[in-house]
C-alpha cells in the first residue's frame, strides 16, 4: 500500500463527517503502563516446569503465590486476564492506538515476553490495533541479559516453588538448559533459562513490532540516532538505522559520555537506548522516551562491559538521571518539539517515569514524618528537573512507574508549562488505564477507564485456597486474610490487595514506631479528643502508666487494646474529660457526632491514606461514607497546632500526637485535593485544565 492510499484510509477511518480538522485531532490513544505481564499459562519450552493444573481452564498454571502478591505493589497473576479485558474494552471503543509506557513485562523473562507478544500480536491482526511500547525498569532490569528467578512461585499442594536460571546462586553447578535441584526447601528448585531476564536485545527481538522498530504502515519513524528526517524518510533507510547496534550511546558513572564527556569521567561504556518518535497517522506524533538510566558502577569491570553487576538499576533514577546521563536524548526531545510546532503536529510524549512530582505538594511533609527516602521519594523528579523538562517544550507527557492516578501541572514564569498524566496500573488499586482523545485547537480529553469487571479474574483462586490451607497448617507467619478470595469482581480484589499490602508491608516497613504505636491504639474519636488535650504527661510516662504495657509491644501489634482512658493518673484523666467535652462541641459545630468517629480506627485510616495516595479522587467511593468530613475536621483542627518544635521522650503526649498526626492528616488532605485526575480536558495552547466530572 503506498503512502497516499494509507493516509487516505486513515483519514476515512477517523472522520465521521466532512470536517476541516486533521486526523490527529480526532484520534484516541489508550495508555496502559505497568501491566507487569506474567503469562500464567506460559509453557517452558525446555520442559523444565509444567505448572499446576487448573480445573477451570484445564491448563497448567505457572503463577506466583498470593503471599508474594500481597506483599508487592503489583499483582503478578491476575493482570494476565486484566490485560485481555482492557484490550477488549479498547476494541469496543474503536481505539486503534495503544501505548505501553513501561513495565509491560514483569522482569522481561523469555516465557513472559513470548506470552505478551502472542496476545498483542493477536489484537493487532484481528482488530487492527497498533501498540507502541517504551521500556520500564522491569522490562530490561539491567541493559543486558542476566541470570534471574523468583523464590515464590506457587507449586503443588500450596507449597512454595523456587525457579531460577543458570548463573543464579540458587542454580549453581549445572551447565544445561534446565535442572531440578533438591536443596532442602518445600519443593525441589527448578533451574531454567526460561526465567532468565532478557535485557534490551532479547526484548527488542521479541517485541520489536510494537514501536521499537519501524513498520511499513507508519507515516514516519525515527530515533535519536537517525540521520534522516521527514523530507527524505523511507522505510528501508529507517529499518537499517533502527538496528540494535546503531542505537547505542556512551554512559559514564558521572554522566553522559560521547561529546558530553567531561574530564575525570570514569567507568564509561556503551549501552542501548530504545527511544523513538512515531507518526502512526497523519498529524499525530508519539514520542516514546526510554527514560531508563542504568548508571555504571564506580568499580565497573570494563573487561566485561555487559556484566549485569556493572550497572545500578534504573528504578530510582528516572528524569533526575536523564538530565545528567542522557543529555543527548534531552536535546533530541527539544528538536522534536521544534519540528512538531513547525509542521503543525500534535505531540504527546510518554515514558515509564514521571516528569513531575506526584504527591500534590506533600513531599516535604512526607519526609518530615516518614524520613528521607521513604514512600519512594527518590522516584520523584526534583523541581529543577521538571522545570528543565518543561523548557524542552514538551507540554503533555503520560507516565507510569508509581502505579498512581495523578495529574501533575507545572507552570513557569517564562510561559512554559508541563502536564504530567500519571496513569495508574491495571495490576494494582485502582486498576485502570488512561484514554486520551485529541480534538481541535489543542484540546485533549483525558478519561480514566476503570477495569472493575474482569472476566476470569478468579480463575486461579483454587490454587490460593491450597496455599492458604498449607500456610495455616504449618503455622506460617506469612498467612494472609483469606477473605480476599470472596471478592466479587476485580475491582474489589484490588481493594483487598491495597488493604493487605498496607497491613503486611507498608505499615511494618514505612511507618516510624512511635507513629504506629498511636495508630494501632486509637480510633477516630480518641484522635479528635487528643487534638484538644492539654496535659504535661509525656510519652514515656504514658508507657509507664498504661498497665505495664511497653511501647515496643504496642508498636508491633495492629490490634492493641491500649487506650488513653487506661492511663492511671488523676490529672491526666481530668484533662482527658475536658478534652472530650471540647471535642464533642467541635464535632457538633461541624454537624458531626463525636461518637461516630469511633467507627474507624488507625488501621482504617492507614488504608484510606494509601487508597488516596494511589488513586487520588478515584478512591473517594471506597472511603466509607462519613469519613471524609471527619478526616477534614481533624486535618483542620490539627493544622492549628503544627509547629517546628522538636519531639523527644519528654514531650507531652498530646503534643506528640498533634505534631505527628497533624502532619499525617495534612498529607491526607493534599492527596485528596489535587488536580482533576479522573475525567478532564487539557488546553495545550493555554496550559489550562478543566474538570469534566
């Protein structure tokens, strides 16, 4: 098919009536980051592992354990069915373009890459969908292939199955393609190259048809390493210059190599970069940015330049490192923007990593309460980085990585602005994807499509039942709440996931002990009373006066029976009664009832905290009716008591509470009051946003 015919057909498909706008101003593009695809029915071609027989499908399942899922920020298994449901949804909507902004695989193993290729290829052939992928930190986990595996696959009888590849510590001593090693675990360890991480080249070989290489029906395609432009473009030249060997750049421990290399740079080596620009239909430019930055270690062994140990992972790097270690890609982005404006193209960039911060301005408070580095703060772009990205001229970017639903907006004094659409993951709460519709005059409609009903989402539950019974019978400390298996739909299942994830990982790992101590001990009624408490009794005195209970014991328990009313001190008891009266009056002034605050406890608050962090306004429907105004009253009240006074063991108990929970509710308020993130329009000419909900 020649260029004229292809473009004419595209126009006919996109125009429903005679119109003067370009095709790009009518097209819809779905953005689906963080699929973390795991082929639950994938077959190991070396025959090393069969899986466990599923009675519903009749196939053998190779899956991770439920415990592994409930202690991870992503689901591993059900996203297989969710991806199919999402693609069926875009088919119904008539969407022909689907972007995959990174982590489309879960660690880029051969068995999973083949399974993903098979599904995407089927939708391409049967429904004419074009896919455009950009890599994330879980696709090539390192730039080159490496030994890998997981200790927590789910095997027969609900037991844990270890599967690793040759070269992993668990599979030392064998040279073939596969082996079974009885290492004294619940089940013998499986050694298979099917679970080896492919690296860039292997993934590009498997998934090259999905944007990584030019295709005959693209209007235009290029990389930062191409020597042609739109005027002299042809498919043959593009294909030749798209070769893996042609898409390498030099990176050093300290920064970008090549023409950007500075004196004193060390550990310099060449690595791949898969960034590309594609014009799938006249007028629309999709800029796929490979924002992975695998920094060479200071002591990298340059005699083995492709050794995985030579590189740090890219998970915490993102655009903070892009500006220093991939300067040539940043310069290329600027050129793309200039050419798009000159030629009247609609440009949208996408990559795995966010271009703006994603905590609605709560970053400083989060660090104050939870400490530097917690809450994935390292993944947040610094303010000067977002400013620099806006100055490239990029106005609209869709990212993933965080599994958050959020809209970041940056505006600067020179008139530049940047919209960062943080698309949620279908493998976490809230499961959804973003649908962008490009309209005339720089208008972009953004819709968040929630995947609440997913056919077959419970197909693997029979195996989790076995796992739970095994954990129960062995008295394992990994026992999870089996009520999750009563989920009626996929949305409810992910809601359970965030709840158990909060209990089993977030609270134990992210929350300071003194904050957990109060959280596990208090309900909402007691929190509002404490906001009014005036008593000199200290935290240490509270611990000593509370029937001998120790702080460390309370810190470790999530169902503590400790309550302020148990403090055996007359002066404190009097102060508590007075605070109770003030709290009742305060609640009444807001048309609330103090006793109703007792309907939720600290754990409920923590779960809502993470719901709102992950889902923004999409979480409102899952926060029980009545809690939002109660949270708002606590936030407003405690904000009056926030100050920079340092907290120590001698600080009054009430002061400690007000400081710690004042900051906590302040963060919660910011999570709940960000920019529109569900259904809205963007004006790319004026830099404005309008809520459509």
